[in-house]
């Protein structure tokens, strides 16, 4: 199938993000339209979307409710500042998010992306510690294999080597917990893996090393998506919560991927019964239609900022587009769809079927692990003799040719279909995936 660029458009000028630019431009994969569970590629072939775009479009593509809300809002008021000014929509949206957030996380700071949400969360944590007289708490703890976006804060606490190594010394005073991927003990676990809770205890080691009085916050993805769907071992998040609480360290959950029903419930925090102090989100907030992120913050943190004179700005941070009216309109329409169609519950209802479907791929060539929870899955392949990532890329490419969009991260294929997916589409996804895996060899 040929996917050439339009003859009048040069491929040269768009520097593509996280892409092998020269390889892509030589053999492009171009999408032109989207509806429901499907993209249509530029050569007309239908592509079943196994990834909700890029973990974004949880309500499926082409939702008229969202496009209508966006066009109405852009005509009514295209932009309004939120620095010492306001408009009703971010207040309304913040109230809606507080209503679905884990208990006590009722304050909402708006951003435009997951990266900005991560950096905002880290800044809130540092400023909070200072506000309560704990100014020596400046150290941040991330985790190996974590992805918290591409800002300097998120990159520093992140733990994916390729995302870090070209960019200098990073933020000072950052440490990393070990990751929780353990194929030896946990391969082919159904749901959360049984082994690895003790990896949370590494935090005690870091506390001993640095002193709790120097640590501001720990940030983790409850489930790492970008590094290839790495699940928290049973009890791991609870253990992190206990240790952080014991030492006055804030716990931040980065729920940019897990938010809005991906693992069932609105947030992973609720699914796994662990409440952080700060929670970041983006992507599914607007169904991917308009860039937007948010940081949900515990009341007591917010309150700590509200102590000085009322005329003084409490937190010197924000983005021109924080609470952008058009993004808010998209988010409000999106949240209404989630609620009306009960989509978070649908992820839980479909989970057993999804898991069984995935495990039917277990005996295919080179499959060394399958990890699933909610409506997400990672299938890991043995690395090709020619190098890490080659097999993952080949499966991704073959699947696209056959009409299925998956996401490759190294030699793991990640799947995260929209929560509107039907069983027949899951079946179709598995057939295409099996064919792609066999062809990639
Ligand atoms: C957990 C997590 N945090 C942050 C980000 C960065 O989000 P964005 O690409 O919107 O900046 C991502 C993106 O995939 C993510 O998975």
C-alpha cells in the first residue's frame, strides 16, 4: 500500500517528534480521517485504532458532541486570559474534575499537555514544602523507565535512557526508584503481578541516604505506559503511599495515560485504592481533541499556599493557555460523554474478555510476556539479533499494513483501544495482530 505525500506538499519541513524522520519520509504512513474505532489512511485503507490515537481518544474518534462544543465556543469567545482575569469555563470544568477525582483532590491547575502537568506538579510540590516551612525538601524522586514528558522536570525524574542522554546534566537533586518490570518472576501474569512489592522499599533506602527532610516528592505513573505497559505489583502503590506519608514526602501520580478510564474507574488511584497528594492528567481529558492537561491537588496543599496577604500572587506559575476556553469546552463535552455512556465502567466490564483475547496470542513466535489490566495491554517480544526495538517496529509496521494501529515501545507493542470498543473489534484486533506478529517473524 502506497502512502505517498501529496505531490504539492514537501515532506522536508516538518521535524517530526519521536520519529525516525528520514525513514518515515521515505515510507510514510499518513492518516486522513477518523470515525469511531477507525482511521482512514491516505490511500483509503481502513485502520482499526488499537491505541486511541496516542492514549487520548477514550471516547472514540469523531465525536460530534465535542466538535460542536468546540465550534460553538470558538465562535463565542476564542480566547480569554486567566492571569488576574477569568471566564466561567475553567471553574465549571475544575468542579467537574473535582467530582470524579480521588477523595480530597479538589483543586485543579490547568496546563496544555502531560509534560506541562508533570512539571507543574513538581513545582507545586517544591513550593508547597517551602510554604509549610520545609524549604530543605528540594529533592525529587522518580523511577527508572518512567515517562513524565519532555520538559526538564519531567525528563529529570523520568527514567527512559533515550529521552535523557542527549540533554545534559538534568535537574540536580533527583534520584530514581527501581522499575517494577520483572519478566523472570512475573511473565504472563494476569492482571497485577504478584512479585515486586519490595521494590517500593527502595524508597526507605533513599530516605536513609538523603534524609527525609531533604525530599520533597516522589512521582510515579501508577502504570507506566510509554515504557511498554509496566504494571505495579500487588501492594506496591500502597507501600509507596505508606512510606511517603510516614516521612512527610508528597506522592504524585502521573495519570496522563491511566486517567479517564484506561484502567477502569476515572483514575488508577481509585482502581487501586491509593490516593496521592497530587495527580496529573492530560490526553483523555479532552478526548485528544484539543491539547489540555490538568493537575489535581489535595485541598491541604492548596490551603498552604493561601496564607499570605490576599493581594499577593500565591504561586508564580501558569501558562497563557491555562484554562483555554476552547479546550475547556472540549473537556466538558468529553466528560459528559464519559459519564453518559458510563465508559469507565465499560473498561472494567470488558477487562476479562480483553485479557482472554490477549492471552490467545501467548504462543505466537517470540512473545515473551503479555501484560494487561483495564483496557490496556503490552506484548513483549524477544529482541531481534539485529538489535533492541527492531522486532517491535516490524510488528508495528506489519500491523499498520494489515489495518491495525498499535504503538511500539522498544520490543513491546502497547494496545489501548478507545473505551467504546466492542468485542467484535477486539477479535478483529487480535486477528490482525496475530497476522502482524507472524509476518514480522
Ligand atoms: C505518564 C505520562 N506523562 C506525561 C506524558 C507527556 O504528555 P505530553 O506528550 O502531552 O506532553 C505522557 C505522554 O505519553 C505520559 O504517558
